């Protein structure tokens, strides 16, 4: 499966502030990733099925235990469409 070239990965710390002047190991915190996928098209009926397959694959390979996928769509000019949705796992 090819994931959009617009895909962005970022890690966040739920409910915890990390002081940038006193960095610690991320292993000391409960880190949950947010994976944002932006695709240059309208929402498709198969998007949730594809996302569920991706989540199942990542979990079965012990790549991720939990996190959030956010899916948003843009038009050909880069304008964000109102079809954004997310799924926690």
C-alpha cells in the first residue's frame, strides 16, 4: 500500500509537558503517536477499511501498541476539505 507523500508523523506526550531545557528520555513517558495522512482527493468509501488494515498490520508486527490516525483531504489547489476524521487504536 502506498501512503500519500503528504504523510506526516509526529509524536506527542498525552497530558505531559516536557521542558525543552531539561529533556528526558521518551521512555520515561507514555508516548502515543499521531499519524496524519493527507491525501489530494475526496473521501472514499474504502478509506476506513484501508486504515483498519494498516492499523492491524502495525499492531501485528509490534510496531505500534496504540495511537491515533488522522485522515484529511485536500483539493487540487491544496485547500483542506471538511472531511477530516480520526481513529484511535
